[in-house]
C-alpha cells in the first residue's frame, strides 16, 4: 500500500462542497437537535450508572462527580461544536479525522464508531427488554425467559450457549430501524415526544422525591476513604470517570449536521444545550436518590426504582417504569441513527459498498444501510452477552473525543484563516484531551498499579469485587472486529476510495 493514499486527506472545501450538494433531507432545527442530544444522554446512565457510582465510589458526593464529568464532556463538546459548524457532515469524528489525520485514521475511527454505537444500542436494547418484561408482568403478562434472555451467557466466567433468545430486545431495535427508514423528521418527532415523557417522569421523581428526602442520608456528604478509590475525593473522581460515559450521547448530535437546517448555528446549540440540561437533571436525580435511600443500597441495576419503592408509592413505581421504557427507547433511536449516518458517510467516500449510501427516493434516507445495521444490532441484542463489551464502548468513545480535540488543534495550526462560525474557547481542546486520556487510560493504569503493588485499588470497578482483569471474551471480539476491519479496508476500501481514485464528473 502506498503511504500517500493511506494518509490522503480531504480538504475543508471538499467537506463543505459535499454538504452543499447533499441528498439528505434538512429538517432539523435547534429544538430537534437539543432533543436528540437529551434523548441520547438520558438513558441507561441515569437509570443504572448513577446508583452504582454512588454506592461503590462517591456516596452522596456523586453530585460533584457529575460536575467533574460534565466539565470534561463540555470541553469535548465545544470541540465537536467548532468542527461541526465548520464541517457540517454526517460522519462526525470519522469525517473530522479524514481532514486532519488522513484516510487510514478516518477508516479506523469510522470502524470504531460503528462498533461503539452498535454495541451501545444493543446493550440499551437488553436493558429496555428487562423493563418491558417487568412492565408486562404488572399486567399479569409473563414473558418466558426463553424469549427475553440472551442466547450466550457468562456462567462462572465461562461462555455457555443456552436454548433461549432475547426476542424482546431485537424487536425494540427493529421498531427503531423502521422509524429511521421512514424518515429522520418523523423519527425526530417521535423522539421529541419520548424525550418529553421521560424528562417529565424524571422531573416528577425530583419534585416528589424531595419531599421524602432524609438529610441524614447525605451525611457524611463525602464518605471517608476506605482504601483505593472507595469514597473520599479519590472516589469522587473515580465516579466521574464512570459517569463520563453517561454523557456520550451528545456526540450523536454532530452526526446530524448533514440534516440540520442551519448547522453552523444549530449544532453548537444542540450539543451544549443538551449537555447543560442533562447535567442539571443528573445532579437533581442523584440528590434525591441519595437523600431518600442510604447510598450503599443503590448499587443495583434499578436504583431509581429502589428509591421510589422506599417512598411507598406503587402508582409512581408504575410511572417510573414507563419513563424508563420510553427513555431507553429514545436512546436506541439516537444511537442507531448516529451509526447509520457514519455508515452512510463511509459509503459515500467509497470505503464501503455504494449500496449503503443510496438514498431512498421517497423517504430520502439511507434505507439500505439502515436496514442492514438494524438487523445486525438486533441479532447482537438477542444472542450476545453484551456486558463483556462495556469496556469497548467506553474506550471507543473516549478515543473519538480525543481525536476530535486533536483535530481542532490541527486545523487551528494548519488552517488558521478558516471561517469558524463557532469557536471553542481557548484551552478547551487541550483540556478535552487531558480529561479524555485520563478517563480512557485510568482503568488500565490502575490495573497495572494494582498488580504492581499487590493491592486491589480498583475495588472491583470492572465487575464483581476484586475483578481487575479486562474480560478476555471482550478482548477477543475486539481483536476479531479489528481484523475484519483491516481486511475490508485492504480488499475494498483501499481500492475504491474516492479521494484516492476520483470518479469522473457526471
């Protein structure tokens, strides 16, 4: 392979020209984009991660962890906003790295983003199925375990194939896929309704919950450190690194740049607006949860439900389940949407077969790619033990954020006169890189330290107490996925890249 092609770059002018003659329907305004971001951010993080971060690491001070994580995401968000306003394309970090680092890095980034969004959507689908099954049970409808559990399970650290399949999770993904095929404006309208429902439920939880708060549960606000990263300021920072990934949905807003009416102004509003709104809601929910229930009781998959049960309000428990189901539905919708737009952009660039960039004549959406990805995600949600892929999602997200911050630095250094409708404040790119690297490498570094000193400073952060090694199954899947990506690029993308093999003008 010629190094020249591997590191071939798109110019900003090319990116802008692609936007000007884009085929996608531009219907999204600032309200849609803020809703899109809120829909992606408020999901599994608020319903699961908050309780675990409080119980295991920060105690009531998890509220401070949200501030730290919010700042870290804000730095990356500012960089996303600058790039999206300058290069309004669907590919997000994939397209940005094509301009700054070259084709081989762009392919790697795009391939990782496809994995990140796909695994995240599958994971959310499994959580969604759990709430749906519980909700149906309240009406006396019992879903057999063989229809609501993944085929492959981890039993005592070993993979076992069981005679069952999570049809509920796959159904959720297929419904979302159908919405995305019909049209982004229709999907955005559905998402707006879902976001309103789940935000209303969370606001009700906050308003009602504050009347049940026992201030004694907030004492001590920062529990005394018990070793490693359990409580104390060490625990607050460790919880922030966990909560950081509860914010990742804002990245999906940048993938909508190609369908925004005025991306130069509206994308920054969508990114920063959704981050601000979600940070406030997260902190308020955390305050109520830790005030109603002692924080050590919140290390469960459904901490909000635990808090509601402690209030003794059965009707409200029912309402919260509705909020969880709708909330996770919107997350699935936005994650699948973001993945299809990265897929579409890679196909337009010639790195994937052209069928995936064909726009449906009636719906004006990349229907073929949307259906293919939807089916793959549905299969993954129905059969795979998705817990083992959690680390991969986090790693890919932080890597994408880092590349975006570096891309801002690169463009400022090499193209200082470029018109920037939105400019991230000075220092944001550097601080974004620092935070992302710390959050990305922190678990690995702590693992190394743990083994070097013979003491478990991780406190079981990767799973059950004392479990510090990354799951070999997840690592094997990642390696296999990377090898597949290398083969696809080597035998298809390299030969069909439009930037290196320009097509004759039609």
